[in-house]
C-alpha cells in the first residue's frame, strides 16, 4: 500500500523543470503539466486537477502486441495509479481498419505503467505517494530536496534546424481538393487531413526541449513522457476525456486563429473566430459525433452539451472548444469508454469509420501516437486523457524526430487557408527549436 508524504516547495516551477530532467534518466516516466490553466474562470471547465502530476519509474507495465485494450484491463483492475498512452492505430482493434503507411517512429500502440513514485502538487504543497518496500522516506526526502534546490542551466537543447515535409505545398492543396470531392459525393461530412514533418538524424535533449516548448507555448494538457527511449514532448491544448466520479466530459477543439499583440485587434480576432460559420460548422459536427459516442456508455438522457463553441485564449492562439458531458452507467469502466469513443472525433471526422478509411488513403505516414491520447488513471478509476497534437515524437535509438499537424476539411474549406492553418499550428515547435521546414520535392 502506498504511503503519502507532503512537502513545501521553495521553487515549484523549478521543481517541475528538474522533475522533467529527472524523468529523462529513468526507464519510464511522465509529467503532466496544466500550467495553471485550472485557474481559468468561465462556464467551461478547461481545467486540470493539478498543476503537475508525475509518475516515476515502473513497477509493472502493459505493452501488449495483441488484444491490447483487454490486456490493459488486468493492470487497471489493480486499482493503483496508471500512466501511459493509447495510440491512434488502436482503431484497428476496434473496427475493421488497417494502418499500412510508413512509420518512422516505432511507438507501440498502447503503453501504460504502474509507477514506483507518484508526485503531484496540491496548492502550495508537493504530495508524494510511494511504496516503502521500494523507496525509503530518507530516499524520497533526498530526491525532493535535490529537485527543489538544483539550479540547472541547459547547455544544449537541439541541433535540429530543418524538418522535411511529406507533402509539398502543392500536393497538400491538391489532396484537400480530393477530400472535398468525397464530401461532395456524400462519403463524409468532414475529414481531418494531417501531414508529417520529420528529421531522420536528430540530436536533441528531450527534457530541455519540453521545458523550452512549455515556456514558449504553455497549455493545459502538456506532457513529457519517456517510454523505453521513445519520447513525447507535447504542448497540446486539447482534452479528450475526463472522468470524475460518475461524470465524463469531453472537450473537442475545432477552430483555430492566431492572436495579436495589439489588445483591440486581439479582441476583434476572438470575435471573428466566435462568429466564423465554417469554424462553428466544423465544431458542431464533431460535437454531434461525441454526443453519439458518449451515448453508448451513458445513462439515458444524461448526455448534455454544457458549452457550444466557446472561444478560449492560449499564448499563441484562440481555440474554439465545446464541452459535452454525461453520467456513465455503473456497469461501464475505462475500457468500455475507450471502446465507445476512440479515436476522438476531432482527429478523424464524420462519419468516423469512413473518415478513418479515407485518412489511411490520403495521408502518407502512419499516425502512431499522434492523435492518440496520453494521461492517467487514478486508484478510484477516475481518469484524464489529452489529445496528442502540437507534439514532438522522438525515437532516441534511431534519432528519428517528427511532428504532425492537420486540420478539418469541410465542403467550405479553402485549400490555401488549410495549408496556412497547418503552418500556424507548427509555429510553436519550429520557434522552440529555431527550425524551418523544407518543402517536399
């Protein structure tokens, strides 16, 4: 049984950064950062329960090669903390689909681990949950003191200054038009089309890259994950699902616009997004899809749209966020909820299955962990999961570094504007690494 210790932190922000560096030294580890977005007021709850939550090293883990979700259930039934991810291609286990495109990263499709140590902030205090049979009080106190007081200055972040593109600009624009032909024929209403940018010989310090990205573009569902020399460096603003008690919420994002440093212009930009008929149509289509997904596990009559097309400020962008909630039936658990809702509609389109078939046809790389989900499950089976977007993925063994961006294509999409939206979403990562994109030949 886990024991709990509580400490006062002298330098909470520095502690979280040093904790990120420490995780890089472990076999497996994760830190989830909300960057104080839980302090936002408003009708919508874009909030996280913690400013940071971390799982350090693994007592046990789950990385199955088949029957992946059902295998995870045995770890879930232990009723302890679990951290990990579900990759996009779990879709093939849920529906008759395939993923045959190129994969340069080699992430497993699912990975969860039971950590030796859990650390979380509780207002101004640090809470540490640990097993005495693995770590003594003295060892915990020594680690906390070291992380709170070490003042590190990075001497290296990244040598990467170029990313190659899988699509040329003209090819991406032509592909958008081909997707619109399917919409005109009635195959789909909306499809999320994505493109990968990559570097095949990357030297980066993953922890320092995350710290720099998190400072440049703080978001409520940021994460740094190490899983057997594969890293996720994420500045995602989007929540997939949160369960608290018997209530589940989903918060899809559809609608993006760059902010301005001029306050008056910035307010005008916000209003422009709020009233944009194309962006609202994209968002509302996905809200309907999420309502349908949640109804599979919800008590009858409890699926509700708490907020439709709310516009929220982030450091670089405004995002249009809707909130859908329901009361989960008592007989359903985490696995049932994932089977009913995954992959998230904001990253597929509608209808979901046909959109995923066309995604496989038009995109050039396997999505892998991109547009999957990272998060935690608590001992009482509450959970909070993000959507893996605005994220660097790195295989340290092969030095393959990648990020993917995309957008929702509808009948009203302008192909040039869709390409520019991709570049807007790439800006934070490129700025952090001081890198540029080389167009495909």
